[in-house]
C-alpha cells in the first residue's frame, strides 16, 4: 500500500493559479496509475484528471480541460495538478489516488478503481 500526501491547496482569487502536489511513500510511484478527484461541500466526489503510469497518457474532466494539467515525476515519487484560470466552482477538497497497473499507458476514471487515497487538500477560489 502506498501512502499519499497532498499539498499546495489554499485560498486564491478567481483567475489565479495553484499547483497541487501528491507525494508518495512506501512504494515507487512508477508502478501506479494516478488520479485527482475533488469533493465540493454537499456534493459527491468527482473525477478531475488521470495520468498513466508512464505519464504519457492523460484524461480530464471536461470542465477543467485547458485549465488544469496533470503531470508526474516518477523519480521524485510525486504527481502534480497545475490549476490555472481557477473559478469559484473549482472550490473543493482535492484528493490524489493511486492504483497499481501493468499497463504503462492505462488510466482510470472511476474512484472505485483506485485503491489508495490521500487525506486531501482544500482549495478555495473566491470571486
């Protein structure tokens, strides 16, 4: 089981940027496909972005395409979510998630496909 720790959340004005980090420990992240999810107050957790084990394949929630970028540095055992042009509706607790996979180019979209989760980091976007 890999341990995940998110950081980088905070309060930002609409139009601003934040970079979330997800640091892994206990296992080499290169064995894991990774995802970012978020949960806004009173709403269910939703998928935001996913990246394959190799980093060569990514997928995004439609509403964040062109604004968010998921990336990974396997040597640093860290996954990132660069968030630009933030909107108030991006306000949520953001979670990173991991699951092992044999396929280097495979990513996963459902929270039920992930086995390991971080504690989350709060992002608040003011209007």
